[in-house]
C-alpha cells in the first residue's frame, strides 16, 4: 500500500493522533498546478476565451520541507474560489510574480518560488505533522484552513492582520495551495472542522464565508445593524450566498440580485424574500463602453423600493465596473457600499455627486483576519451559517470546475474531493446535523 493510501486508510478508520503522527509521509503528492512556462499561453485572448481546463494540470509535486510554525495537512476536500480562476487565466497578472517576491523574503519563503504554482485557498482535512513551534494543534486534528497568510513577526501584523505589510492569500499569493492531496500551511491558518458536515461541505466555506463575515458583520467593513437593508449582488454565488445568510442572521433585510429563476428560488428557500432577477430586469447600466445611463440606475433604485419600500443601507458590491455606479447611486443617504472585488472590470466609474451630497461611503474589504475567520467558522460549527456547496468534483476535474465558475455556470460553491474517495464522508456528529436540518445544510445542492 502506498504512503498516501495508508494515510487515507488511517483517516477513514479513525486512527489515533499518535498513529497518524507515525505514518510515513510520501515524497510527492498530486496537486492542481499552473506552470510558469505556460503563463503567456493566453496572450492576445479575451478573458472569456481563456480556458482553465487547458492551463490547470494535475501534477506530481515534491512535498516541501516543513517550517517550525507550519503543519502538513492531508486534504480530504477543497473548493474552487474565483482566485483560482484568476490564476488559471493569468489575469490580471500571472501569480508567479507573487511567488518570486515571497521567495526573496526568507529562507522558508524561498521554497515557494517554483516553476509551478499549486493553487487553491480552501481545505478541510487532517493534520499529519506539526512543526516544532506549533503549540495548539497536533497530528490527527480535523481542521479547515483559512487563507490569510502572514508573517506574524512583523509589527504591522498585530492590529488588524489584514493590514500587515506582508499579508498574502494562501494558494494565490503563496504556493502549496489546497487543491491537492497534501498542503503545508501556517498554524495560524488552522480552524476546527465542523463536526456535523462532510469533508466537502466543510471545505467550501473558509474563504467566502470569512470574506462575507468581514464585509457585512465586522466593524472593519459594513458593521451591519439590526434592521439594515442590504443589496447583495450575486446573491446565489460564493460570497453572496454567505452574505445573504449574515444579513438574515443579524436581523437585516437582504435584497438578493441573481440572473436566473433557479437561483431566485434558491434564495427564497434560504429565507431571502426579496429577489431581483437582473437578467429579467435587463438593466443596461452602461449605454456603451464609455457612457453610463443614470436612468437605469434609477430603475434599479425604484425596483428596490418596490420590494422593500425604501433604499438599502448597505450594498454588498463585487461585480465592479458593470454595477458600481448603480451601487453608489442606489445606496441610501449615509449608506455604505462595501467592496471586495471587481469581477467585471476594476476601472470603476461612479457619479461622485451622489456620494458626497448624500454622505455615502465606499468601504474596501479583503478576506478576514484570523479572529474574523474563526468567528465565521464558529458560526458554521454551530449550524447558524450553512455551507453553500452545490456540486462536487474530483481533483482531476479541477479545470472543469474552475471553467464553470469562470463562465458563471454554477450556484453557490463548487467542492473538490482531494483524498476523500467519495462524497458525504467525514460527518462525525449526525445527531447535530439532524438538529440543524438536512434541508438547510444542502440548500444550494438542491437547487443546482
Ligand atoms: P461567484 O461564485 O462566481 O459569484 C459571483 C456572482 O456575481 C455570480 O454568481 C453572478 O451572479 C454575479 N455576477 C457576475 N458578473 C456580474 C455582473 N456583471 N453583474 C452583476 N452580477 C454579476 O464568485 P464569488 O466567489 O462570489 O466571488 C465574487 C468576486 O469576489 C470574485 O471576483 C472574487 O475574486 C472576489 N472575491 C474577493 C475576495 C476578497 O477577499 N477580496 C474574497 C472572495 C471573493 P448572477 O449571475 O446570479 O447575478
């Protein structure tokens, strides 16, 4: 039996932490990578024509040496995030530049500067080894991994760690990401796995759930109050699906925007009563490439008022160029547009008169610090926030899964089985699962 098979068998048979600590680690493992010598492969192509199925490969890669503050995790499942789409289409920049900068920072950083980039910023699995400086975790612990990767010896990392000079996103701006059989992560990325969820349900949350928690709940971003109304773009997508849940959980009123009736039905099943189908509404916020149409912004505002009788206090913004002008217009006087992305283009235009005359603000947000990620994970563990898993792929199908996210063919989150041989494994607390409710936990799956 290969070392990897022994690891899998130990996990599946519930071997003790000591037994797991004594297992031999393989020298190589399978991982989803992009290759440096292919980073120009899409030169001259439009974004929409770049195909992750061609640039993402499943290669055998060597296991890197473990630093004292790190852990080796056997990845049972991972997920597709939009950053893997960006990496695989080499936009807005090839990620090899990030790896080379990290490589110059330290001896341990040097390991990351390789001719391949192992992608993936989510994982659920089991710790196999810990470095000598790791205190709170041990082999055998079942974990999820958040993607805030930083050097905590830098003073700038000690207020809000998202403000650290050296803050990076694991598996995007660092190597050895989660779309692989094994991963090497810092101990301060580890969080407990929710006991009532399967491996793939546990794996899809950390990046999107933590991002939405910070954007909606945290005082670092919108700091939503009870009773606030929130417009959520892409409300049945990755971050949007968690955002809707945070609005509902916090006593707010979500207005979810989606592009299909199927997604609208999913939102209603999640308890989001007010839904706008943007395809059906046919908004044309841009008349042409250079000119926005204020009457279309007004139409959106009117549609929102038609649903909830007033303007929204917060807009959860991430499509960027296509929607940003409308978001700034539609948010209430004194309201906040909180933004973390620009999927449709990052050169943004809005009418500043609507911003300053009505004392609105634009708040930027990016992932989450450890405390925020931990709080968001805790809410999943308590069954108060549900995983947005809609479909599950194998590691070999990573390119196809990333393609579906790139083409907006998906709902919620796409999971990827790495070492887990099939779906629905890893549920340790079926009683609590039943208490939370199968229907709630699998809501995105039911509408996929
Ligand atoms: P996703 O699962 O693809 O969801 C995005 C949703 O946005 C889609 O479901 C789509 O919904 C909607 N959308 C796409 N294009 C749009 C457009 N032109 N106008 C209006 N809506 C549009 O992706 P995600 O995981 O939620 O991520 C969304 C963005 O946030 C990505 O750019 C990602 O890189 C970024 N992000 C940033 C952070 C951070 O920490 N800064 C963290 C996570 C994600 P409908 O078609 O149904 O409307």
